[in-house]
């Protein structure tokens, strides 16, 4: 593999310290950024991490001065606004820069969960029924959406705002949770049918030819059966909570091959439908 100059775009507060070690990074907020930078360096590439917050001219100047071959994009927001993430990619495209990750249109479609669901419905991809409750809109239970339901932010990611209380079984609890999303998360609310199941994750990569990675599962080895086994905000981000409830991820092993292939095929369809 040819050695490349790789400019890694990261959030300003997540730039890994220059002389950090693997042990330093183990519990650090910037562990992902450290892992990406060190992995690229081990592959023989010349790597430069660049922190951004609210000024794209910093990136433009670095591209002009350093002349990277490709941008490794780890930004998930611009100026702490997640809805602006696709604009960063549009900026790179206007500079004619090669970059990793989804294109701007794919990011925009995937960011709005209701829009992505409408596209999947058009392509006849099965999914839970849903409704969007905008801020300022009156909350009413619908016969089309029988309880239990799960209430999420329409546009946020990483399970922000999701807890055990997100699963509701009455109109009163539905109103409470939608109000929480509106007031505390500051976004419109997505209300979906809640379907008990397993937390599975499938990575997909590629442009014209797609590569679908093995299925991974989040396991709740010490979580009592009296609570929902779902990827809440604490499950994803609290190390103490993960240790207490035995939260871990591993490659899925106990699934028949035909079901495995069906899941991976479905993920390909979603990837293509959203033009990621």
C-alpha cells in the first residue's frame, strides 16, 4: 500500500495529545481519535490530526499548506450542531478533496430519522411504524401506534436522550417522554413501535462495491430481565454502568446462516436506499 498524507479532522477538544500512550488513551474521551491516528501511522502513513470547532478556514489553510492526499473525517457536528455535519463534507467536496465516510447527501438523509424511514418505506424495507411529534405540537396517542412505544430524538444520535423511561406504555408516559425530548434535548420527537429483540450492529463500507462486515451484538450479561435490554445513553457512555450490568459487544455466533445472510442483505438495501 502506498504511503499517504492523511489529515484527520477531529473535534477540537478531542485532539489526542502528541505523546500520549495506549494506556493514557484507554479511558480518555479522545480514545477513538487516538486509535485512528496510531493505526494509520502503523500502516506507514504520514498523519496529521486537526481540531475544528466553528472555523472551516483552519481546515482550508491546513489543506493548502500540508497538501494531504485524503481527509479522514471524524467530525460528527460543526460548532456543536449535529445537523451541520453534512456541510463539512460539502466543503471538502468543493475543495476537490478525497475523504472517508459518507457523502453529504447520505449524511443529510440519515440524520433525519423520519426522512430516512420514508425512503425505506418507499423501497419496501420493513421497519417499525412511527410518528413524529414536533415541538409545540399536542401529544396524542394513536390507534395506529399501539403501546408499548419508544420515544427518541428525531435528529440526535449516540442514544442521546434514551433511557429506560423512553419505553412507554400509556398516554400519560408518552406525553412525559415527548416533553422531555422537546425541552431537554431540544429536538422534535420520534415515536416508534417498541419491538423486543436483540441489539445487533452491522458495518457497511464502499461506493460501487459494498463490503458488509460480520454482525456484532451488544450483550447485557448482568442486566435483570425486569428492564429493557436496549442501548440507552448510559449503556453506551457510562463505563461504570457497563461494568455493573456486564455490557459488552462481540461477534454474533448463534444465528443460523440464512438469518445472518438476510440481515446483511437488508443492511445493503438500507445503505443503497440512503445513498450512503
